[in-house]
C-alpha cells in the first residue's frame, strides 16, 4: 500500500512568494497604479514587455489578457483563418487548439512522444503529408506544447515545419523559465506564447499572457490585434479584426515583482 508522503509539494504557492517579496512591496505597487490611473495596458505593462523580452532573449514581447489571447493574437498576426490547417499537440489544454478554431482554422492533432508527452516529430511529418495529399486544407502553423515544464524537440519540429513552409508557434504556457539548448522559453519558435495564470511557472494573481516575436512587423500586428485591430495612428481607426486582449496593469505590477525572484522560485 502506498504511504501518504510526510510533506506534499503544492502545484502553486502564492503565499510563500508574497512572504519572500514582502506584502508591502505589492501594496506599494498597487498604490502606484491607483495614483496614475492607467488600469489597462498602463506604464507597468510596457515595462513588463521590455523585461520579459530581455529575460527570454527576444526583440519584442506583447503582454495581453491570457495565454489563450497570446496564442490567438499570434495566429491573427499571421493571417491564419478558414481553410488553414494548424497542427497541435494532442496532449494539451483545450486553448492550444481552441485558438485555431476561434479564428476559423482547423486544428489537426499530433500524437505524443511516449517518453515526454510532447509532440512527436515523426507524427507531425505524417500529418502534414496526409493533409497535403487530401488537398482540402492549407498547412500553415505548428503549435508544439511544452508539457510539465519540458520543452519540445524544437530542432526536429522547426526543421519539419520550415521544410514544408509552415511557421512554428511555441506554446510555452507550462514551460516559461525553462531552457532548450541555451535558449529560454519565449524564443523557441517563429513566435511563442505563454500564460501567467496563477498555476503557471511565472504566475500572476489572475489572468495574463504574453506573445513573443523578433520582427517589428509582427510586434505591430500583435499590438493592433490586442486592441480590436486598431491603427497605430488613431485609436478609433480599426483596420483589422482583433480582440479585447489588454493586460490589467495591476497584473503587470505583480509580475514585475515576481520576475525579480523568478529564477529562485523555479529552483
């Protein structure tokens, strides 16, 4: 009979992190937001964009309302829609496939490696070949999902995707803070997405997410799609379809504080 462990390891522990950082520092950060009044996509979110891009080793980061928003915004920035095939890990939370379905694309599920539970590159190649042969959909994007904090086999997945003219959107919602061959999560794919839901590695005190990219054009599209497809010249000139995907500034202030102890918290 299995014995009950003397001590369990919690899935997430906001209380201990608060004690390490100090509750007063959170209260001071919240007071700062209350004083300047920029509650949605305020100055702390812009500061967080820069801090996360620097941490991940990417040129740009666009914070947003959730990990699902981050995935959806990336696909929207690439113009993915009806008639397009998006290849997704089969062992994942629903949002990895939901983001494709929400914008009219078709998710195609890829089997998992039995050792890691991550996307199996061999099955990815099989599925791409099959979709091409059927001719009903256009293969466009691969969304590998890093399960249990462990990055996928990106060398193999990127080669297969790029050889077939597909882009890779790395779902790093469970792996932010991890590294793959010297690169940090957020920089694995052509674009990457992560979540700051409280149970995630860098967990906020509510919903939040971020999309990472390395081109000015993609960053501009992410920022536009994040706020109803707005133009950068006029807030009320909506030039494309988008979302209500802004990050709450209070969440950004929490994440800025948690980022200061993130590596120690992971350890």
